[in-house]
């Protein structure tokens, strides 16, 4: 089915921070620097729609909590007691009991601690180690072998051929001796250089080296089977593989055929139980090679590629122990492989599975319905009408799902209702029909005619248990997702069962929270799976946990406890019990009275902070509104003297020119304009009709001043009611004044009479409920006006515009509606656009 295993190396770095800036500022407890704090949580999920891609496969593993202290593990072996012996390249030899790494004693004439590269068993409780020369480990003491011909020469690898001979390999030489002998001999290999590995295959000794793959025949002759550099070699089921600079190559028909280019660097291997497959581990991670030669890269459960694996060994109970660069990883059941696409983060928790064939199935999960095939992974909608309990494939009929809605069938892209009388809790296909478990009992449906249900009984046992097996393979699901199990991938199991405590999850000795204790049984899985366990705290009763391998302790009173675990009868006397000591002490802050006092104080503090914040916000809004009103009135008072000064200047000119009638007319219009200005000084809005009247008076005054040197046009959109629409008073006048003085007056000075001022009042075509006012002239434009710095075209000309901008900002802040002004340069002249909210009389009269 193509669901391959992956080892698990998933490190999650959790960064937590508490952001209390406002609260601390309110209380003046702390001061924080302003900035941005980022919380980064990295996870990588790989998805693919092709079932043959290897990134979709995972295995559930445990990462052991072991203090490596910069150890670089080079080799591992498991002894008859179930403990591991580990060699390192930097800190000697260690023993690992599943929880603690402890060093092995060494006896050397110097203080230098040599590195070790390999370890093999040479007898009962005796091991040989390679490193700086050869050493023997016996009775937990490590002694150098002074009879080794190579002396302190660096030894790369060791081999026990199982026929009474031991080999020791250096970079350029091969030594051997009898297993019960103390005399070493050298096996001369002319041309051997850069040796890295020695192994045995069907009676043949092979050496991987920079000078090629060397093979020793049964007659004792050495020849090169491959002349190119070989980093390591792999052999199982009469198949020979090498790892070269090209990748993984297989020897077929006297030729080397490239199998996998991404498998490169130094690697070693472990055979599966039946010898038909092999786990390959090394610099490029963890791989699996099956009996057909298919090479599959193994990934972590999260889809991440596994890094360098220094070494691996069987754990004695059907699992793999991996030594990575900075941790130990245990695969408890490497024969169970999960499809990454069906892991909880992708397909959700699987509630039901319907097997169609070994290569395809339907899933009912917490996220919906999925069909999984050899080259597909597709999601389907949920049926309507309630909760779905399960899904079932009926050959010759189709896919159905059952639950609160009864039974529905997938038919041409939608769920078709075929039975909706009541809840259906379970269903199973039988010859020519279906058996249903409903709230009323068990029914049989023949020929899929749901109008005729035959009552069978009320016992749930009437529905038989279902299993999905395909020869030696099993297809099923768990909380981790959809998995496939094959006996071909099981590892060799060779130890007698032994109980051990695998992990204790206790945050601290002073924590009163849950304590999770994971147990394990080393040895043959066929026996360990049927052994029930029980535990005892101090001298209390023995409590059975059955076949479970986890003990959960909670709400223990403060004190010291001794936890003892043993096997139940009939295995009690065959397995030694194990003990673990637990100490519980509640911290000061976990006492109920302290917690209640702190909680009450925090609650009161939060109420005070919320009240203070709300009151300050209300007071601030009130202050801002009053400030805006005062600024608006101040800006208007600044504008009135500006155009008043210009008007008085014109009246003075008429009097000096002895034109009393013109001066009287001018004075009447000026007085009407001043009256309007004074009356509207304390008003926020005035009717548009009055504002237009004031503009007409002002424009008439300017036309009299410039001796009718320009014309003016005021146009009003027919949809605008000038008697009900309101705008801020004296807002348009400064813009009209700028157009006349800075745009049209230079034309008048040039003795031109074609100056034209246009004022439009229209409903804004793009912005809803907005009034668009445009003041347009055909004067000299802004650029030419800036170069004219005589008279009041200098600093005075921008005063009105600046005041207007500030006034618009104040009105926007006060009202909450946008007040905007835009200036556009025309080919001849300038256009100023003013955008105001449309205010009716009933809106501002209140």
C-alpha cells in the first residue's frame, strides 16, 4: 500500500510572553520599552496527492529524555539484561538502562581517554571495543588489549563472523584472531586505503574503502568487486548494496545499478526479523529497503526530514533505538506505519474506516469524509441531518454512512437518503443485505429493501466484530491516523521479558498535578502483550492496570511514596518488580487560601483598571470635543479680519476716487456680509441658501473692487435642496478669495476681461452622502502665482488656505465625518474641490 515508516525527531521550541503594558502603565508598577514582541512557533506539514510519495508516511515514536552532555555515540549493542552499551568518540563508554546514562570504568596507563568506534560481543558478558587500539569490557571494567598487533593504531570497525574468528579493521590493515585466542594475525590486503566498514555476507567478508569494495572469498583471496570509492555496504537476502558518491547502488547481473541518489554518506543497517528487509541509518537519516529493493526515506510524524543518525540497534522488544546527534529516539512498533495525510492535523481523528481493498478505503473523521486510494486523497461533504457514527462499503451497492439521520448513500456527487426512521448505531454488510443496530434493536435488510426490515434481536452482540486483513498485512486506524502493519517489517526479538519504567512525567517535586508513569516490558512481544501489570503505593493495595502500560497518579497528599510495579499471576515470580520513589510537596502559591486571596485581589484590581480606563476615555472624549469647538470658533475669528481688511481697502479706494454712490453700494453689500458673518459666528452649520447669498455678496464686492474685471457663475445640482441642506458657515469664502486674488487678478492687471469664476454644488458621484463643492477659475495657475511675490501674493496668500485646513481637521475630529479639500492644476487656472458630509436641518437643529 506504500505506507512507510518514519522515525520521530520533532523538537518544538515554545516561547511564551506576558504583555501587560497598559495595566502596568495604569498602576505605574513597571515601564516597558515600546516595540513589537513576536511569538514564533514553527511547524512544517507536508502534503501530497500521490500515494506513492514517501513524504506521506510516519511512525509513532518516543523521544527519550536523556542528558547527552555532548556525547557523540558511535555504536550501540544490547546485553542480555536489556541494557545498552554505547561507545562514543569523545567521552568513553556508557551504559544506558532506559533512563540514565552512566560511564563504564576504564583502566589505562595514561590519563588520555581514547575514543571508541565499534563494539561487538565475544562471549557471555564480554565485549570487544575498537578505538585507539583494542579494548576488552568484562565485569563492567574496560581494559586495553596489549596483544593487539596494531598497538595504538586507530581501529575503525570490528566483526565477529560467528565461526570463531574476530576481525579488526584499520584504515589500511586488517587483523584477526580466534575468539578464544589472544594471538593476533594480519591479513594482508595490497592496495587497501581509507577503509571504513567490514561486514559478512553469505560467508564472504567485505570491506568498504576509498580504494573500492574488497571481497574475501572462502579461499582467502582478496579482490575488488567495485573499484570506485565505497563508503559503506549493505547485505541481506542475497542482495548486495553499496553507498558510493553516486548514492545507493545495487549489484545486479554483474552490474552496479543506482537505486537512490539521495542516500549518501556513511550508513549502517539492521535486518528485519525475516531478513527480507533492512533499516538503513546514517548521515542522510533513516531509510527502509524492502525485499524488492525499493528504498524509502523515513520521516518524522510531523513530516520533517530526519537528520543524521549516528547509530541504531534493536531494543529487545521489537523496536528500534536511534542515536541521533543530540538525543535518543525509540520506535516502539516499527512495523506499524502511518499515512501522513491521515494524521490528525490533516484528516482529523478517525472515527470509522471502511476498507475497499488493500490499496483503498473510506474514512469518517472529525473533519469529514475522505476517500484514500493508491493515487488519490479526496474530501467529501458531510451529510445533512445530524451526527455521523460510521461508514461502510458494501460491494455491489456502494458507500453508506449511518448515524443520527439514519442511513445515506453516496450517489453521483451527493448523499442520498435511503433510511431515515431512527438512529442507526452500527451496520455491517452480509450476503445480499445489511444488518442494522438501531435504538429498537437489530434488524436485517435483505436485497437492500429498507421498507422491509426483519427484527433479529436486541443484543448488540448480534453485530459481529469486523477485521480487515490481507494475508499477513493488517489495515486499521488509531488516534494517530490510518496505518498498515506487515510482519515482514518486524525486528528480531530475542530477550526474555523484563519490566522497566520507561518514562516519568512529573513537572517538579513540588507540583500537585498529574504524574504520568509509562511502563514497558523488554523481551518477546508475543509474551509481553499478554502480561498484565499491577502497582502498589507504599504498603497499600495492589491495583491492576491490566494490559495497560501507563500509571496516572493524581491528587497525592504531600509526602514520600514508593511505587512498586510487578506482573500479575501467573508471571509474578518470573518477572522482578521495579520501584520508583515519588515526593510530593505543594508549593506556597498552590495553597487554597493564598490562591483565593490572590484571585480576589486580581479581580478587584481588574475592575478598578477597567473603571479607570473607561472614565479616562469618557473624560478625554469630552475634552477633545470642547477643544474642537473652541478651535473651530478661533479659526473662524481668524478668517473674518482677513477678508474684512480687503473690503475696507476697497471702500477706501472708492472714497479716494470721489465715487460716493459706488462706495454706498459697496458699503451696503459689505454690511450685509458682516451681519451674516456675525450672526453665524456661534453656529456650527447654516443653510446652504444663506451661504450662497453671502458668497454672492462677497463676489459682487470683489467685482466692484476690480471694476467688473471678471465674471462669475454659481451652479447648483437640481437634486440639492438649498433650503434644507446645511454646511459650516464661511467655509467656501476663503477659497473664492484665493481664486480671485491669486488667479484672476493677474489677468485683470494684464487688461484682460475674460476672467471667469465658477462655483458648483453637486452630490458627490463616488462618495455616498457627501457634498462636492468645486471652485474653478481660468487664472494664471498656482505655479505662476508662486513666482509673483508682490503685494499680498506673498506670505498673505497662503494664510487662508492654512487656516481652512486646520478648520477642516477640527471639524472632522468633532463630527466624526471626513472633511476634505483637494487642489487640481488645470491647463488654464486652478480647481479646488471641497468634500463635506451632507447635513440636513433636522440633523443639526438638535
